[in-house]
């Protein structure tokens, strides 16, 4: 039932969200200064592969009224692999090495900057991603198989943006790559929600490729801007703001879609969030490429 599904997802996401945060922290701590953004891009590709496997399984939902339940059984196949990784996963060398325990208060400005950016970005990204299947099904008449085909063919090219974006962020710097990726990705996504037919597919590819560049360019800031003793805690707090932004964005998109007559206009309104983030990135974010974490 829906209450049981909600309860199980509350527990599952409460455990998976910190896992995602800590993987990024460990990767940033282990990589040399010229490869941190690229490392985040590789993690992004791995996450995309996992999401792609879920999308491939989506046609199972067409088996019947209860076909969607099978989708929640498939991930159990990964549990043995998780156990194997957990046994052999090393602790970060920077964490093991002696380091100072510093108060969070001294990094309040950086925390506020990243938390605000995360909240504004989640206002848009949460509804844009969560409602895409509903948009394709209800407003464009796609079947589960059609949604799978659309998602795979239009999102897979995003891998190009992830890899190239990670490399450029390490070589050219984070801020420009992040800002361009934000504006291009959000613009393409909004255009997709306002399109139909072939333009719907083309705008989705455009938004996926450019938007994917923000994963390594901006995703590396969380670990980079805090010392070893604060990385996990600070990024956990930033993650809370991401959740709040997602909740507000989903509620706002649902309300606006009813008022404005569709998800396209609703997503367009919420795009102001990432636009503000692009301004913050260009004006207030420090450039962190080519610098050791200790110097940052």
C-alpha cells in the first residue's frame, strides 16, 4: 500500500543519502589536486549506469497492475556486492592521518553559500526529474516502454557532458564550466517540457549533455571547501537543504501545474532557482582547481 511504500522509502533514502555524500567525500580526499572533478565525473557515470538499469527494467510495470512491485525486488540482487565492497573499502588516508578538529562556526559563510545554492537548485531539479515520467505518460501519451526508450536515448549522451565537464573543470576551472552547464542544462530541460514530437527528444539531449557538466564542476565544492574534520558534517547539512528544496519544489510544481495548466509552465517558473545559482557561482564561488585540500 502507499503508506508502506512511503515508510520504506523514508528508511531507504535516509540510509542511501549519506552513502552518496560520503562516497563523494572519500573520492575528493583520495584524489590528487588535478583530478578531483574528474573523479566526481566517474562517480557520476557509475550512478547513471545504476539509474539506467532501473530505467531498463521499467517496462516490467506494464505486466499488470502490480508489475511495478517487481522493480523494488531487482535491487536486492546487488546486496552481495555491497557486502563485498564494505569489507574491503579502505578508510580515507586524509581522515586516518592526524588532523585538527575545527569548529563549524568558522566556515559558516561557505556553508551558507553551498546550502543556499543546493536549495535553489533542488527547487528545479527535483520536480524536473521526478515528474518527467508522469509528464511523458499523461501529457504526451507515452507507454512504460516508450518512457524507457526516451530516457535511455536522450540521457545516455549526458555521459559526454559528465566526462568532458570533469576534465574541463580540472583544467580550466570550476566556475565557468558549472555556470554554463547550469544555464544550458536548465534551458534544455525547460524547452523539453514545453515541446512535443522530435523537438522534445532534441531538447532533452541538449539539456542532458550540458547539464551533466555541473555534476563534476559543482559537485566537488562540498568536499573541497571544508577541512577533514568537517567534511562529512557540513555536507550532511547541505544535504538537508537539498531535501528541503526538493520538497518545496515538488509541492510548488504540483500546485503550479494545476494553476497554469501543465508541468511545462510549472517547471519554467521554477527555473529561476538554478539561474540564481549560476549568478552565485560566477560571483561568490572561489576557484578551487589545481589547489590541495589543505590549502583550501
